[in-house]
C-alpha cells in the first residue's frame, strides 16, 4: 500500500502494517545509521537503535493526543538519536559537548506546508533558532513530538520536576522573543 500522506502512514503504523514499517525504514534508516556510526556505534548498534526507535514511534503514534507536525524521517532520527545518547550514558560513554551539540543546531524543523499563516511559522522558527541549545530541544520534544514531561525528563536526563520547570522557562523565553 502506498503511503502518499502522513495520515495514511500514521494509520499504517498504528495497525503495525509491514508496508508502513518498510516505508519508515526507506525514509529514515540511512540517516540514523550514519548518525550512529559517526558517533561511535556499529552497524549492529544502528539496527538496534532503529528497532527501538520504531517501537517508540508506534507507542507515540498510538497516543490519542499525538499529531505529526514534522516529517516522519525527522521524528525517527530524533527518537533514534535520543535512544542512542541514552544508551551511551548508560555505558558511561558520554559524548563531548561539541559532538553532542553539533547535530542540534541544523535540526530540521517541522514543515507546515498545510499551515496558512507561514509568516507566523517563520517567526517561530527564527525565535527557536535564536534560542538554540536545550530550550529549543525541549520545546521541540514537547510541542512538535508531543512527548510528556516524564518522557522529556527521561530523554534529556532530567528529573520530571526539572523538565517541567525548564519547559516553562523556555516557553516564557520563546513568548518574549515572539513579542519583541
């Protein structure tokens, strides 16, 4: 079954259709494999992380509040990247700050081709780019990927309370940048 729309692909993932998994693989695996291999992993590590990412993706799309606002490949990359970084932390193989952040800055933001208010979108993108770093990442996780505070805390290595506070502060900062 061809997945011409995001909605069709999400429905296929919810139903665990093999063709939907194949589509996600075709769109995303090469990028994930490249990232894992360039950050100290092997091809087997990349396969494991991609499998874990697919499981996380299916769990995510099954949430009633989930809405996909980014390309599926961007979401898979982000999920797999976070799973890989978490596994490195567990192994005690932290990446250097430069290695960790080198992929955050050029992060592809959701494409809102269906949005009519592209001017507002441009303002949000610029404000997020100006913020950079952890604030940008937390906002993307919370509002574009639909993760809960608990999931954000787990992925970023924070306590849930700190993730909630940090998200509040980052959203305040974003609102201030948009008002300016």
